[in-house]
C-alpha cells in the first residue's frame, strides 16, 4: 500500500492538471498553485487544496512537484525571497518541467543549500499519457532520493533513473529529437498516401505492429488525417526543446542535421504560420504549405 504524502504541485496546465488527479487517486494529499488561479479551480473542486501564492502553497509540503513551461519559470520562483524562505527543510523537489540540463544541475545545488533534495524528472507521453498515468518519466538525481520517490512517480507513469542530476533533462532532449523527427516522417508518409489516392487510416492499420509502427504514427497520423491540431504537446514547447537539444549538442561538438532541419521547420510553423499554440503534429500543416496544398 502506498504511503499518502503531502504534495504541492506547481503548474496545473495541460499536463499538471491530470497529473494532480492521478496523484489524488493514489491517495496523496494535494495542494496546487497556478499563476492563473482559474486553471486550478477544477482541481480544488475535485478535492485539492490551493493557496494564493506559490510560497504559501509549498509551506509544509513533503514533496514539491513543478510542471512549468521551462527552467526559467522554475528559476523565477527560486529567485523570490519569500518563496525560498518557505522551502520546507527535508522536503524533495521533483521538477517535471522540460528544461536545460544546466538548469537542473544549478537548481539542485541551490535547493541543496536550503535542505531540499532534488530530482529532474521530465516526461514524455503528452496529455493522453498524463491522463492515463502512463507517462515515460526520465529521472536524474541521487539514487537514494529516486528510490524514496518511486511510488509517487509511479502514480503518474513509468519512472526510470537515467543518471545524476541533469541526466533526466538530457534524456528528455534526446526524446524530443526522436519525437520531432518522427512527426516529420509521419507527416510526409501521410501526405504521400493521401495525395497518391490511398487511405491513411488503412495505412496505419496495415503498419500496426510492424517495424514502422509507433505511437506517433497511430496518434499523430490520425490527427493529421482528421485535421485535429488541438493542443496536446504545444509546438512552441517542441521548438524550445529542439533549441535546447541543439545547444547541448553544440556544447559537446556534435552536429545533428536531422534535428536541425526539423527545428527550422518548427520555427517556421510557430513564428510565420501562427502555429505556436497548436499541437506539434501541426507540422503537417507546414509540410502542406511547402507543397502549396494549403
């Protein structure tokens, strides 16, 4: 039986809200905080507590989970004197946002000065994974802290420790490179089949279980065929992650040509075509534009 824990979750957006629900379903006591308070209201109705400020929200927490836009958003909280003063000594901070590995390492060191252990634990699986508690959770940090937090993380998905502080974020960047390049490939296959007169839904059925099958083919291929680009994984966040990936690659003198090419296409989709707040499967629209099919 899982031991109920007193948890504060910061950031109740597309991912944070269903993650909170799964933690509550596992029996944990949740306090939530979001910059836009109305985003947290449905969770309060479902039984979570809330607070007017982030500092008030973390007071007395055993575990703090952050699901914010990036490492800069997390750092903005840590830069606040009142927030740092409210950090509970002996607590554990699990940052599940997507950020740079250097941010994770710096924030781990800072939190350590306040008696707070830290894990960087970014996720993959989108909103569906968050809702179904099937997220892939890549965890960086001390093995002993990971073992202590395994049950909590398992309420949201499948946690795997991938190395020391910052390693979780590094593996998330690798994940995002695979996701982006695969989305581009699925978009090209879908458009080719549609324009050639075959049924893309039948293609997905035919490939299911084969070497070319993937969650991206089945889920995002369907989105592309249906023209459904309501946000699950935001394109602007995909672009941010690809920029971070290329920055990490540059730091170790690597060239990643496929990642660079797809990054440039996401930049066009986000900045020129207005697709920043659409799902990242919307790269299909950028491909159609390239082929004068819009």
